[in-house]
């Protein structure tokens, strides 16, 4: 299932399929402790995807900026524990793509409803860009945009489906990327939603 899309970019199609139900049960449990919310960007725009986090560090945005922090700003409590199954999946996928020893300390969970999208951006809030990022798609399909090092590089489109896993590292780690608008649908396991789990090593 390993396909090399570009330097440092790997797609593991359906790699997470067999574990999807467990992953979705874990997402529901996490959301019970730290609910999905649409955060505000520093520019004052509400993001269209709803998010929550698990693990020691969580990614947040508000008028003050983008950052990782140990507390959920909505409750003041630490984020829910990252389930063992999440850590194992991320580690296994990274290993398949040639990045051994990847232990995530942050899992951002994005939930897209019809109409939600994520514009082209770079992930650069982490301390050490030597670690890869592992992303897992669940539920409805979406068109992913894989750009280059500069915002002006024309992105390639890749359809991401239920169970697909992407691993980004090395020369691709700071590449621009995003997803197009989610189209309405009804998935047997997630109904109207697409979930994306993004595993990162964000701290030291
Ligand atoms: C390429 N999420 O949370 S996942 C994000 O589908 C994010 O929810 C999208 O971009 C989503 O930041 C895309 C694939 C992905 C994740 C991280 C990357 C691609 C990446 C980091 C660097 C380059
Ligand atoms: Fe991103």
C-alpha cells in the first residue's frame, strides 16, 4: 500500500481501514472530554472545520495566534490522553514510510461537515521539522491539495478516502497543502462527516 507521491510524501492507501471503527470510537470518547469547536484565526476568521485534540500538546488558534498548549482553552483542563491505538498507528505508518522512532505528542482531530475546507497553508508551529507528520482520513472522501515549498507552486490534487494515511517528512515537511470543500454525503461509519487525525511531534 505504500506509494511515493513525491520526495518525502507517502500515501498508504487504506492502511487504517481495519482499525477505523476503533479510531472512531476513540474520537467520540475524546470529544466527550474536549468537544469539537470552530476556532478563530489570528485574522479573526472562524475556521470551517471543527477541531479537538488529544495528547500532551494540543494545537489551538485564537486572536493571539497559532500555538501548541497543554490546556484546552475551553475547559482549562489538559487535553484527553492519546489512545494507544492512535500512537501505534502513527508509529507503524511512519515506519512504513522510512521514519523510524516517530512518537507523536500531539494529535489534532479535524471534523469536516459539508461546505468545510482548509485553504493552502504550511504546518510550521512545531519545534523540530525533522519529524514527519502522519495524517489519517476517515469517513467521507475529500480532494487534498499537495502544493510545493512556495504558496505559488501549483498544487496537485489527490483524492483521500476512508482509511488512507499520508506521511510527510524530509524535503516535503514544509510544503503547502490544504483540502477542497467537502461535498455532502452519507458514510456508513461517520454519516455526514470526514475526520482527519494529524499526528505530530510538536514539542522538544
Ligand atoms: C503536508 N489537515 O491539520 S491532512 C492540518 O485533511 C491539515 O485535515 C488537512 O492540513 C486535513 O494541518 C490535511 C494532510 C497533511 C497534514 C500535515 C501536513 C499534509 C501535510 C504537513 C506538511 C505537509
Ligand atoms: Fe496542515
